[in-house]
C-alpha cells in the first residue's frame, strides 16, 4: 500500500489482496480515498462487492452545434436561454466588443494569460495549465482560434479553441474571465460566438474540453453544472484523445478535502468498451455519483441531467 497526498487529498493505493482485508484501516494516517491498483482487470461486480466505483480518469464535454444558434439554444433549459440573452444584452448595453480571430500570436496569448493568471490565483486549488502550455500553444497557433470579449482595450473574457477538422470538433483548450464578466454572464457570449465559428467552418461538434471525472477537488461542481446546463454531455476523453485513457477505481471514505457534495462521473456502460466518435456524444452513457456527508434526497434532482443514464447519491464520512 502506498499513501500519497494530492492537494490535501490523502489517497491510499493498494492491490486487491490489501483491499479485501481493508489494509488502509491499519495505518495511522487519515485516508480520504482508497484506490485499487490494476482495477482494469477486475469486473464491475467484483469492484462493487469490494466497495469501489470505477471512473474514467478524464472526461470530455461535447455537443453538436446544430444548424443554427436558434436551434442549439432551443434545446437548452429556459434558465440557460435566459442567461445567454442577459449576457448578450450586457455586451450590447455596455458597449463591449467581441473578437473572433483565427491563429494565435504571442501578444494575444500573453494578454489572455494575464486574465487566466488572475482567475487561477482566486481558486483554492487552481492549476495554471495554460501558463505551463504557453510554448506548446504557440507551436500550434495556426490550429487555434481565440474568442475574446473586450471592455475598451481590456480583455475581460478570453477563450482559446482548437480546430480539429478530422473529428469535426472545435475544442476549447482554455478559457478565463474577470470576476465582473463572470457575474454578468458574458462568458456565455464568447462560447456562443465560438459555436457560430464552428458552424461557419463546417465543424459539427463543439467541446468544452477535458476535466477530471471527480468534481469537488481541483475542479468544482459549479463547473459541472455550467457545462451540463449549456447542453454538453461527457464522453470518455480517450474517444478524442487516446493519451487520456485510463481509469481510477476508488472507495471514498471522507469529504475532508472534497466539496460537499462532490460529484463523480463513473463509466456507466462505457467501461471496457469506450464508444466510437461521434456516437459517443449521441446518447447518455456515463452515470453520476453524488457524494455527501448526510442524506439529502434533493441532491439527485439538483444534479440530474439528460447527459447521464442514471444519478444516485451515497453518504460518505463527514467533512
């Protein structure tokens, strides 16, 4: 058994024999998550008997952009359609400018990174992946498009998207916004402009990028809610990027380092047979597991979306 700490989350990784005898109980270290090594070789029923839930390490949020913005938005919940309208009205009333630009220059990237840096600094466990990726982004700059919103000369929303002709996807790489822009729903305006760019360039799908399948640690449930309400559904990231294959099989013991509730996107029927693209985005496949410190019947309704087969909640140790 190996015990590691990942951003205050204490993870005990063990083999099947150790799992069967609950070896983590013999350590003096408070463990938050027990992780089973080699889980890919163990069937789902056995994992469940051992108390583990299997999940893809990464998920990618995808949706068809449809033939028009009107058709895309008609499929969204009424609250989300209203949010988009309010964002557009704010852009108009405040005289903001939306810029869509194919290709990426060092100057534009550095302007975006300044916004991204400030957003990451405000997050309790934010990771500045964009800053670390600066040179790699510039190396493929001709494959990227930026969609940004400006207040005068100041960028208040920035988003970088990867044009992927072969799978016919416009995939978000990074996005960031100032606090006032987030509050006024302007981010949605940038996203809908990106979706229009995809339509205009013959791309069938948009992607809101890759996230870890656990929401409530590095990324928070609010991000899950935002993406799902915007009509996007998760698919195993390996469908679009084989480098992001792999699974975790976890047994959650405590919410000390997690939000309450925390969300886990589990394999559903995708385990062992990840679907092909674009079929993966056409029907719900994943399941959603909600972790909470106390029973709450309202949670399943709060997070249930059309992008999942089923939603269930379980109670784990307190925070």
